[in-house]
């Protein structure tokens, strides 16, 4: 089961730092999970404006509902992934980082 973020959810106010990825490897950043394709497409476009290449992946959540996850393309440069996380946080975009299995 993969964690999901809501299209209306914002970052918690108490969180002041962005966790830093330290272990080498390939990662993807999930920048949202939406029940409507159009919402996912808008997020993908917003990420493109921020210089983040992403794709929309269709899947199902734990309740069996169709969801559209917006994920970055795989990144193996730790500095790049951490800078991207920082930039997305500054734009108020909740993220989830996952090790790439591909």
C-alpha cells in the first residue's frame, strides 16, 4: 500500500525542515495522488513550470478506487533530489519520496 496525498492537503505548519535524502540510489518523488485525471494533469503542468519532469501513473488506492499519481522521473543525483524537494516544499506541494524499483 502506497501513501497518498490529497489534492487539497497542505504541508503541516509545524514542519520547518525538508527531510534530506542521504542514501545513494534512484528515487522518485510523488507530488500528489488524485481521483480526477484533470487534477493530476494540472499538477504535472505545475511541476513542469518548476522544472520537474513528471508522469501520471494510474493505480488503485487501498479502498480500490482509481487514482492518478503524479511522480517525477527517476533521479539518482542526491543533490538534485534534495534541491527538488526543497523547491516543491517552498511552493507548498506535499511530497513522498520512494526508492525507484525499476
